[in-house]
C-alpha cells in the first residue's frame, strides 16, 4: 500500500472505521514506515483531545421552533 | 427579520397543533408540499432538522454561545423558507441548510472576533463559581482551551474539523457543503488537526493562558 493511500486513510484508522482487510494492510505499512507512523501520531493527539469535549447541551425546544415557524408564516 | 419571541406570542393552537410526521415519510415529498405552500410541511422540515440538533450544534461550535447559535439557526430556516421555491434538490436539504448555517456562523464570528479577544479573559473569571472544585476548574479550563484553540484555527480548517469530527458528518457531506472535492476536505482536516495539536502543545508547555487573552497566546505561534 502506498504512502498516499495510507495517509488518505489515517483519519479512518484513528476513528476505527476501516474494514478488517484494509486495516490490516494499513497496519502492515505503518509498522515499517516511520513517516506515516509520525503522521498518525500527529492526528491521534488532537482527535483524542477533541473527543473529550462535551456536546452542546442547551438547544431550543419544540415549542420554540413552532413559535418561530408561526412567526414567519404570519 | 421576524424571530420567535420578538413579536406577540402566536395563538396557542399554533403551538400545540400536531403536524403528523411519520418516521418513513419521504423528505422530497415534504419539500414538494412545502413548496406548494403547505405550512404543515414546512413545519415538519423545521422540526426534523431542529430535533436532530445539528443546526444548533454546528452554529454553537462556531460562535460559542447558545443565543447566537439559535439566532443563526432561525436565520438559516428563514432563508430556506424564502428560497424553497428555487430549491432544485441537486444536494439534500440538509446540505443546503448546513451550508447556510456555516456561512452565517462564520460571518457572525468575524464580526464578534475582536470583541471576543478583549472580553474573553474577563468572562473566564466571571464564569468561575465558588462551588466548583479544583479538579472541575482544571477540567473546565482544559475544555475551554481546546474550544478556543479550535476557534482560532483558519476558517476552513475549523469548519472542516467541526463538521467532520465533532458533528460526525461524512467527508462526502462536508465536500458537498463546501462544494469541493473530498480530497480538499481531507487536506483541510489534516492541516487543521496538526495546527490544533501545535496550539495545544503550546498551551501545555506554556501553562495556563487564563490570565491573558487566549487569542494573544495563539498569535504567538
């Protein structure tokens, strides 16, 4: 597997979205390629940090949106 | 523009009347009905997309406060309402709506950016409550640093990281929103994440930025 293809797939590697066969090929490449492994590490850290952020909690309820729709229909 | 809560309250029956939203109901047929002036159909669209919370969340990720996010979401729905008759359906309604939200959120973000730089440190101190433990304060500060580092990224990088990673849109969906290739989305995603990593490392090495504007910290990179 080429560097370009591996790098294209790195985000999906971190997110564990690759199917088994592709994942094994990528991992085989990463074991022997220092530069792609470095790229992977550079993605892992910020993705892990971002994953700790809570979801925004307060969004408007159904009544708010109904009132909004009513207001633009008048 | 007209916004919920700006004018006299609508009659109670408007707020309580149910428009039947069957789970499998095809969105295209609802859009067609809305185009033909079916008020109930438009309301279904608003309810579907506001219920998903994407609209508000995406706006919130950019502007950082719920009131502004709700304003942006309303403006986006209003724009859809006004332009629905010209909607051809080349992209999905969701893609169109997300595109409007991102555009409006980024425009608003630029307007408030300078003001935010000046007020952020004051807000940080005023938001601290006596009841919070040291651990909670440290965690809040850490989250604030991440959020602010994200907001300090170049526009496209921030937008792509937000939509792709935080809101879970696919690379294809993000590429449709920005009308670019999936390769371009990945390029901005990778650059954004690397940029974010550098900002976070800087904060870790330099300690807390709580006592000064974070924007000031980031411009030193």
